[in-house]
C-alpha cells in the first residue's frame, strides 16, 4: 500500500458489492480474492465504515487516535497500515485516487 | 502349473447417491457398506462383461487399489494403499461427502447432531470436546442420530440433511462414560481397528440418508476434568466464528456459506455446554432442548 504520491496522499474507499453480515459488533464477509469467508473484528469493521467515504491513511489515523488516545501513535500507525494492506489484499478496500 | 485364479467382482450401487463401486476380491467390504449406510438404497450384483462402475476397487498383493472414472479418490491411496477392510470402508465413507457435495453444493457444519424432540441439537466441533461420545450417549437414551461428523445444510430451508452414515467412536471410551453408554457401545460395536470402531445402529437409532430436520439448538461443547454441567447462552458471533471456521464445503460458493450460516445462527439459540460427566450433560440437554 503506497501512502504518498508527491505532495498528495492516496485515498482509500470500501469496495462496492461486498457481502458483509453483521453479528453484534463483529462482522463476516466473503472475499472475491480468496473465495472464502473472513472475520472482521470491531476495529476492522470500524475502519471499513470509515471508508464508506474515501479517506487518506492520515484521515483514518486521526479518527483512530481520538478513539484510542492511550495507544502510542507509532503503534497505531503500524497497526492501521497492516490492517489496510490486508483489507486491500482481500479486495475489501481500494485505491480511490489522490486527495 | 500355477493355480487358476478366479476373480470375483461385485458391484454395489446407490440409486439415491448416484454412484456405483465395483469391488474385486474385496471380501467383506460390500457387507460392511450395507451395515454402515442407512437409506442409500443400495443394490449389489456380480459384474458381467458389460458392467461399468464409477469406481473400481481391487485387492492386490500390495493392498487395495482404486480407479475412478469420474469420482474423487481418497487421499494417499496411490502412496499408501490401504490393507484392511476397515480402511477401505472408512475411506469410502469419507469420499461419500465429496461425491454428495459435488452434486449438492451445500454448506456443511462439522458437527455431531441428534434429534431431541422435534428438532436437531448440533454440537459444532471443538477439538477433543467429546461430540461423538455425547452423541452416542444421547442415541443410547433414545434420541436418533443425524450425524456424528458432517451435517450438510439445505440452503433454502436451513434444515439439516442426514447422510445416513454410521458413527465412529474413538477407542477406548472415556473413563467417565456411563454404564448405559458402555453397554450400548458394546452391543452395537461394528468393524473396528485399534483406534476406532463403527457403531451399527438400529433402524430407529439413525436418520436415513436424505432425511431433513430443523436445527433447534447449536451447542458448543467444553469438556472439563471436573465440575457440574452448565448450559449458558453465547453470542451469535462466537458461534458463527466457530461454524465458519469448521465449515469445509469447499465446493460451495462462499456467499452461500456466509448467507446460510449467518441466517442459521441468527435464528437459532446458541449455547455452550460445559461438562465433565456425560450422563449429566445428556440430562441437561434433554431438559433444555425438548
């Protein structure tokens, strides 16, 4: 997942047409890449909801930093970056152009 | 002069399963298939020159060999040919699921299932949780078995579909087994090896192939070394994680799997049974799930 393109930053958005089933604060979805069912924990589900509108990684970081003020920013950035790479690999989110 | 060898080939055919297997010099295998399969409408006949079967199994000096015209072959038969009737029977048992699912791509629960009252109580598999033993305990007390390992789910109705295959018990039985279960297992003991034994169930003790029933309860098992049995509700998400993890209908479209299993856990009470004593666990299920 590339983050910067010159002075602009890539935005990410949730892919359309994903079959997601919500159960309490968790969810499950089918990936067109792996052709299997995957589990979304509450954090991943919150990220996905956030990406209903295209956002940069920095946008996402800001929201999660407010929600998890006790988590060191470097750790949060690393976790979010890994999560977004994984969700992009599973074709759950996509590159939505630059900001 | 070498003695003349006369090979004997018998063909067993399942009308409802849509398969036929030719067995050459496989003494005992067809008889065992008749004992472990209920409701498959089996017929048997000696082969003629014109006979054709989907699968040919032949006993040779190096073990049993398998040739398929169109159906999947058990894993490892080429590398390690089985040498016992028990192995041949249990491997045919395993591929029956593949054959069924190739024609009926249903999601499957890896579960034991017993009919209590008018519906099924399912025990999605958790390793070493004792699902097969608990199922046998329930069958011994009059509740018919639907399956001890795999339960296809009909997607449109979410009803469990019985495969009509005899259960297998791991040997020896747990020390905590009730006298009822020990006596039952002994009286129904079928073909076995050192680790496993089939139970040959009576007509009213196992649902025939093709029987369907509504799933009334999903129960995760948590076997402990001691303590009283207790049954508690658990979140649907916990059950869905378990059944999706255990689902193995790889031929089935993942959206069908997710939609069916989500609908199932959303409409069915999800419970966890913690127990150490089989009899106590059985009584608790009988009280709660009738």
